[in-house]
């Protein structure tokens, strides 16, 4: 009976050899915005950088610039993503005051879910697909009431600034007094008063 063959000793890898890395998941703009939101929640707006977002994704900052022009554009994309959470009914001009208040409540709820998102809108004109949809909703709601287009634009701007400032002030309260997810509508000023000025 023959002895089984002795396996040959393993040949050591040369010192210059590096095993092939596992393929990376391709970067997308959506993945970058997801990572930016995660960083924003962890360290706030002042700590958010392209390098920090790249670290979250396991890549280099240079890779992000194929998808996002700069940090300012990233902030716009983050704000647009968060405002996608605003849920509004079909515009009903017969109930414009209630629906205008609802817009304020929904914006507050969305801006309060993530750290420093309200600050992102300060000093920037919020643009993007979601802002366009919200603006269109506002015009569809208020034009039939007889409010001029210019006044509707001012209402949207003032209401957005007001809710953003309100959420920012809420974020400064000590944790024991903060209620980001609260839906107590008595806390939010009556936004329809803006339209009746």
C-alpha cells in the first residue's frame, strides 16, 4: 500500500505582493448624501467635510468630486433630501389656512430629524427638485385665493426662514427640553398670518 503524497510546502508570497482588494461598491450621489447625513448627525455642520464624508464611505475625498461639485452643493443636496420627508395633501384652496399651517408643521418635523439641517438653509437659497415641488404646491394652493404671485413667493420665503429659525432655536435647548419629534401644533406659530398681512 502506497503512502499518500506529502503536500508541498506553501510558497511564501513575495514582500511586494498585495492581494487583490474586494471590489468597491460604486459611488453614487445618493450614497454620498446618505453618508453626509450620517456625518451631520454625528458631528454637526461644523464637523462635516468632504474628507469626513469620504471616510464614512471608505474612499478618498477626490472620488466625491466626480459626483458633487463642492461642500456647498453637498449641503444643498442634503437639504433637498431632508425636505423630501415633507408630506402634503393635494392643495385645497378652500382650506388654504389649515394647509399653510400644515406646511409649517411638516417642515418643522423634517428639519428636526437631523442635526443642524435648519442651519444649512441659513444664507443659502434652497433650490432643488423638492423645493420646486413645494413651491409649486404653494402656488397651486394660494393663487385661487387671489394672492398675487409676488406675495406667494414672499410667503414661501418668509415661512421657510421662520420655520428654519424656529427649528434652529429648538436645537439649542438642552436635551432634556428638546422634543424634535413632537407634533404639538401649539408650539408652531400660525403661518397663515403671514399670508393675511
